């Protein structure tokens, strides 16, 4: 589940700010740069994220990547959200039953 949660958080951040650098994403998510890089590669392999490289070889300051959610990535993010909400509703119902007893 943790991997799905990590992937969900990454997809959510990319949706909000696709021009973020890996360093920015890692900092915002509380991930190491290596962990984020690994997760992004996994998301790319699954076809959930497309990574576009934009570079100007003369000036490395203008080099950046843009992360784009694919339609499959959008659907995956929605599915994870629905699963999360369903689980939280089940937890709420169980806690309510325990309290009522």
C-alpha cells in the first residue's frame, strides 16, 4: 500500500505543478532524491507519467524536465483516490460501531 500512496502523492504533485524539478518534488514530498527518481521511473514504465526533457546544450541553466500525467495516469490517480476514500469510510463505520457499543 505504501508504494501506491507514494505514487498517488507524486501524481497529485505533478498534476498541480508539472514543471517542478525532481529536487522540488522530493523536498515537498519528504522523499530522498533517489526515492523520487526511482518512483518516477516506475510511473513512467507503467505509462502513468510522460517525462519531457527540454535542454539547451549551450546553457545548462535552461535545462529542465516537465512531467505530464498520461490519461492512464489520471485514471490511476482517480482509482487510488476512490480506494483511499472507500477504506476511510470503512474505518469510520467500524469506529462508529465500536463507540456505539
